[in-house]
């Protein structure tokens, strides 16, 4: 089983190696073609296309909306918190 996994791992590297060996001749042929391109005809220049201007659209009038009346939130009375005397706890800790 391990042999098959090793083979499937190495197969892409083998393909890349062989393809790089074959492509070496095509690169040199492409260089040769680039050196002999003096006889190619010139490409004619195309005129720039003219784009017609679109007519401006009028902005629609948006009616002004009246501001809604916000009801006032009634004030809640502040709750009275009883005062805590911390002397009893501190005295209990001191006596221990």
C-alpha cells in the first residue's frame, strides 16, 4: 500500500521533468521566430469610436416630510437603596 502512495506522489514530478525537457526546443524555436519578424505586415490603425452623450435626466422633486412628534418619556423616580453598614463585617473579621 505504501508503495502505491509513493508512486502517486512522484508521478507529477516525473511529468513536470519530462515536459520541461521537451519544451526546451520550443523555447529556442520561439526565439528564432522572434528574430525573423521583420517581414510581417503592419496592422492598420483603427479609428477611435465616438460615444454619443446621453441626455441629462431631471432629478425628481422629493416632498418634504413633517417631523413626527416624539412623546416625552416620563421620568421614573430614583429607587432608594438602603445604606449598608460595613462595620459589622469588619468587626466579625477582627474577632476571628
